[in-house]
């Protein structure tokens, strides 16, 4: 009886292996979901091939030897066919792509934002939160707006061709004209203040204030090296109202430093001189590399210089048509490259203008 049962079981298994072999010959699929459906049907845990393995486990030992090999072969053949179908499907997809004439021939890489744009936007963002708006001015300027109205003495060295690029009126004529490439964004101050003074005269409410940032490119006649360039970027800040004090300037700059470099940052103001501010100062921030202890970056001082600032000189207010007995103001000017250097530790200034993608790609995630 037992022998007979074994013989029947063997016969059934043989039939089913043969029938699955026939099905295998006819296995086709048009796409990935169909291939996955076939895999499920035959090879998943409850699949038809797997079921045969379950039944095989019930066979007596002596029968197992006979069926192990054919069953394994069947499984391998199904697996091979599924892999083959997948490859065919991929090849078809690839060949379709090749004939897609609307596709761009070269893959387009994702662009990155320039580090100077990132820093400029961040500066604007920080000051816009305390009411500063952005003003623009021309890069090709006249002597009046760059120097004269900003209280530069007529013989000031900045007016020398050594320091400033003057525009020649006629080709080949070396004589300097009063048209030049602006050497600082302070020139935009004079334009903005003049326009504001005019609007003040017309306005009934004289309690208004002027709060602007002037970002832009500036030019100086310098030999290009790792530490100097003939053009760079500045952001000028200006606040004019009644009763503006040096304390207002200090608090505004402290707020900026903490927002830009972190809440631990401290500032220090050192007396300085600029023709357009009185008193004038230069601002240092505590070195964020060493936390103020002193390192190679801050040359052992614990401080790093980041900007110039001061109270707008009354002469400048008057030259723009603002009554310096009623109004006062503060101004500051910072170098965007300088801040970018501090944030990203860029050792060579030239990298900012060379547009080398290996440099720019490093700012992909910023
Ligand atoms: N214009 C100055 C420069 O280019 C920077 C500067 C210093 C701007 C002090 C200011 C200021 O507004 O108050 O070096």
C-alpha cells in the first residue's frame, strides 16, 4: 500500500514538473509589472514552483534522492527566465530612449549658487528683518558721487589714477576725466540720501527714516593676486533719522554679527578714519575658529576685521540736502568676499571670479 502511494505521488510530481516546464517555454511579459507578476506566480513563497518543494518535503527519504535534482533545475530555469525577461525589458526601455528625439543630447547638471550671491542674500535677509530695503546705483559713476559729496578732499589719494579706474573720454587720451568706476558702494548713499531729502521737503511727516542696503560691485586699480583683485563686492548700509546715535550703530552691527556668525559672536569697534563718517570705526568679530583664544587665522589676536562704519559726517548729510541739525545717521560698508572667506575659508580671492566648476560645485548644498 505504502509503495503504491509513493508511486502515485511520484507520478503526480513528475506530471507537474513537466507541465511547469511547458509553461516555462511560453513565459512572456511586456513590462516590469508583468514580470513581477510572473515571479510571484512561480517563485514567491506560495508560488507554483515553491509549492512543489513543499510537497517534496513530505516524500520518504528514498524518493527524495530521485526528485531533488529535477526540482532544483526547474527552479533555476524559472529564475534564469525571469532575469532574462528583466534584461530584455531594460534593453527595450534603453532603445526607446535612444530614439526619443525630444530628449536633450547631454544631461544637464544641476546649477549651484555662487558663494558671493549666497552671502549677499544672507546679508540682505538679516538686515531686511529690521526694516532695511535694497537700493541700487551705477557702477560707472562720477567723481561727485564717489568722492566729492562724501567729503573726500580734492587731493585725496583715492582720486589718483593709481587707485581708481577713470574712464577716458576719447580713445587714447590718458587724461583722467571725472567719470570713473566706483571704488566703493558708499556712492549709492549719496544718491539715495539726495532722493530722500527731496521727498522729505515735500512730505508733511518729517519723522520718516531712511534705512537702505546698497549691494554691488566695486573696482580698484590693484594688481591681481590671491589677496587682492581689481573688482570685488561690497554691501553698504545706511540709516538716517532723528536722534540716531552711535549706540544704535553698535547694536545694529552686533545683531548682524550674531545672525551671520552665530549667537556666541562678539564684536569690537576700533577708532578709525573715513572722510564720510565722524566718528569712524572698524569692526572686528571674535574669531569663530578659535573662539577668541587666538589662532593662525586671526593671527593670534582672537579678532577678525570685517567692516568699516561710523556716524554719517554732517558735511555729507548737508551735501545731499539733509539738515544735519535735525537728522543724524550711521553707515557701514562690508566686503562680501571678506565675509565669504570667513564663512567658507576660501584662501584665494581669484577663485570667486574664475568660475571654475570644481570650486562652484562645492556650494551645491548651500
Ligand atoms: N567705503 C569704505 C571702503 O570702501 C567702507 C566704509 C567704511 C563704508 C565706513 C561706510 C563706512 O559706510 O561708514 O573701504
